[in-house]
C-alpha cells in the first residue's frame, strides 16, 4: 500500500474555540497590554498609500486525484489591496478585469491582533460568499489574526479557515502584476509535468494549474502541496521536501519549456496535450452521426435522446447532433474545458437549451499523441440557457437532465485515454480513438 504524506498546517495553526490558547503573543496580561501598541505599528506600516500583495489560501477541504483531502484543496490566490483611513481598496486575479472595489475594514485588538474586512466587498469576499454551486462558500475568511512580521512580510491566520496567508509589499505596477498572473495562468493551463531525477530518485508528478495542486511521487510516497501563481511561476503554501531537497517555488524558464528551481539545480519539463485551445473562441466540435463517430457512441447518443424525450417530449437531440468541447472561464476567472451540448426542440419549434459539464482534457505522460478525458466536480441539475448572464461562469449545469447527461459523458470518459491523429479523410478534423478499445472513436474539428 502506498504511503501518503500530506503537508498540512501544524497544530498551532488550527482554529480553536479559545484564541487565547494559541495566542502567539503570550498568555499573560502584559502581552495583552502590548496589542494596542502593536496595532499602531501595523497601522503605520500598512497605511502608506502603497499596494500590498495578499496571498490567500481558502479553507476548502478537497481531495485531489483521490489523495487525502487537504484544507488548501483549491490552492492560493492573489489579491492586491491598499489600506487607508478605515477603507480597503481591492483587486484580484479572481476578477475578469483589474477594476478596484472599495469597502471598509477594522483593526481588532482583542486577545490577539487582527484585521477584519467586515463590510461586503465582492473581491475580498469572493471565496466567502455562497452561491448555487457553493452554498457554503469556498472556505473564504473575512477576519484574519496576525501571526508574525519578519523582514516586511506579515503572516496571518484565517479565523475560519485556519490557513496561513501572507501580506507583502507589492513592487511594480498593480495592473501589470495581475495581468502577468493571468498570463501565467493561461500558459500553464492543460500542461502536465514530465518525470525528473531528484537526488538520484525518479520523481513523477501530478500537476493541475486549475486545482493549484502538485504531487511529487517517489518510493511509494506522495508529497502533495497547494500553490499560488506568481509573476515567475508558482509558490507553494509550505516548502516541500522531495527526497531530501527542499523546494519553495518553481519558475517558468525563459524558453517556457519547463519549471526550474530558483537556483537552477532542478528542471522539470512541461508536457503539452496534442490538442490545445487558443482562447475561449476556439471551439472544437464532435458530431454524433454516421461517419463521424463509432457505433457504440451513436448508440449512447440515441439512449440519451430517448431519455430526454421521455422527460419532455418536445425535445429531439437529432435536430442538432453536435457536441462542443471548448474553453470557458470558471467562477474564479480561470479557465476550464467543458462539454457544451445544445438540447434542441423537435422540428416543430426552433431553439432549445444548453447544458455544460466541466472536464479535464489532459496530456498523457510518455504518450505525446494521447489525450485523457475525465469528468470534474459533482453531478448538478440547474436550469441553464445559452443567453444566461453567467454563461462563462458555470460549473456542471445540466438543465433538468443531470442523470442522462452524466451517463452519456461518463461513457465518453470511460474510454479514455484517446489517441489523437489527423483524420485521413478530412484535414480539418482530428480522429480520437480509444486506447482501451479501438472500436470507439469520434472526429473532432481542429
């Protein structure tokens, strides 16, 4: 059995009912009396008309690739803030633009010094507020306890999440920084990492820029860590020890072919998938019709159509047999690949409704001509139409047909991975053939 090693917070960071017990400034009355003085020092340092980089790791307990769940299950995100006279001005990579949002904040000086962003701010509360997909939010905090200051770097603990956050002075232009983060996010999307030698051991890696997780595997050990994007690459929530080598961050090299450690001692090559999406307007099409897909997929499509018609007789998926595989923005303004299927009305009416399901569309290590398709997230059933205002901010929206759609998509994923080749009969299409069963195939537009 493999031995799992998951890097978690130390016990001193775990939120407890009594914050006095883990007060980093001591338990005696003299220490408590120092808090107002400390807060004055923080106020003077922070409220100087400069921008600060606040790196946040929401407390979303989530599993990655069937490994044990961690409290940093969705990784870290960058927020740029300015504090002045009780107001906080915030912008972030989680927004689709660099616009700033202003709200109020307060200093707390109870049993431990802290900061509270206690009036609504759609940027700062992005992971805190609830939504249909996340009825309890995504592990965000509004109140943060100050742990320490070291060389101008301030360490916080989220009062709800218990996770460590870091505040540092932002050097350079705010908008340029956020644009660079988004550039790196798009560049890393869909990439995986090739095996590498570290201290004489072959280390394999699981990597997801979407989940913001990395796993180093060697000798039966899996060392997992969350990361946030940086201007140079990625930085880990905590340093990882990989076969005796401590790694804190990885840089994208100048050639954009690999990650390197800051000292250049380790190079980890990127593996690109054979099919790449060049933005949200790059839509690939599959058609479930004779000559465009194998018989088993046509049979599955017919089963789907029957199930939909049984629920609502006015639908007929044979009017529009296309399935889009495309790139969309997710709720954090990142990117996700998904199946998007139009459920067409029968010939008596025009129009229909759309459904969307997030998938992983990944490269396969050691097989540059293969693509791996797997489903993401939970089965959900929410009404969604093509003109929905949140079209680009979706997670697994099916209309009323969650079970039927899920069964169809699951069948496609069950035949993964697929070998990708040019279709010999049409240069405008790829032919994807199941590695597990060569009788399963479909054409996909380039």
